[in-house]
C-alpha cells in the first residue's frame, strides 16, 4: 500500500529538523510548506498536528511553529513515527529491539462491561488478544486487549503479532489518537512471575484504560502488567485542545 502523503511530509520535516535546516528553530507557515511539498494544506496540517502531538514541534500563538529543543537533546523520547499512541511506542527502551509474542487469540461475546466501555450492542463480539511484549527478547509487558470485530474485521493472528495501531492506520486509514489510562502498582501474581521473570517479592505496574479513534469511537479496552524496571513512561499532554 502506498505510503500516506502526510507521513512522507512528516519524515522530511523531521530530517530537516535534525539537519538544522530551519533557521531560528522555526518552521515555514502552512501555505509555504504546501507549496514546497506540492501537497494540499490539509496534508500539511495533519503532518504538523501529529508532530505537535509527538512533542517535536509546538505552535506559539501569533508567532508561528517552532521546534521543541528537547527533541534535539533527547531524540530517544520521540522515537515513534505515526499518529497513533501505542503504549510500547511511549516507553523509553533506550534503543532496545521490540518484539511481540502472541499468547492467546480468541473471538468472544462482549461482556456487559465491554458493551458499556466500547459502546457495543448485546449481541456483538470482540477479539480477546493476549500478547507478551519484549525488549531485546526480555519480556516486559503482559498485555490483554479487547477490540470490537466490527471496527477491525480483518484482525488476524498474523496482524496482531505486530503493531495493531499501525496496521489500523495503514490498512484502514484510522488512527488511535486518544486514551484514558489509569496507572497503579500491585504485588506480582504467579503469572507475572512466570512471564516477566519476577520474584514473589517484586511488584508489577498496572496500566488499564480505553483507546479511542480520532473520531471519538472507543477502539480497545486494554490491561497491561508491566515489569517495574521498565516503568518509565513518556507522554505529552496538551491542556489547550479544543
């Protein structure tokens, strides 16, 4: 599938940022960028919007769009390319190679709680997907997710061995751009100790929440049990979003 236009623009802008091609850390305005890349302003707007979500650039009212100095100082924190907000893309893994081991893949009826969280009808079904996330072959997350079949009817076992959010964007043109998460800590359980190589005395971090598509549709209910040594989580918060 041909790469999306706005992603090509994003890549080139990021390359120019790293090559110090923007004087005074300021990007050209949208109209100028549209002429430079010979694409629509809507494509430019989307590319800049995603770069802003990633924290790479920021807009200063009345002055223009500027490069975040932190991006140049610590690019490892900004290593994700795309408009989705996948959890492992937000963890700081210091360049470790990420991998996924599929533990379970089922189609099950949506429980009453899932129907409420995902806005489903009583007769709808969901995928139940359990995966073990790896960093240089070392397990660091046990992830259990529930995704409505009607939103992603082609979500096969082969697909879920990779990034589900990236697949959704490339194959379906949909992006996961918002989430509601709770983060806590708990004593590790037997399964945590087995999969994450924890001792009975070591804790596990819990991340639970709902991910939403860019149109506001709930996409996934997810539960993640994270090895405490990897619980350094990067995120950007925009308090001025309308």
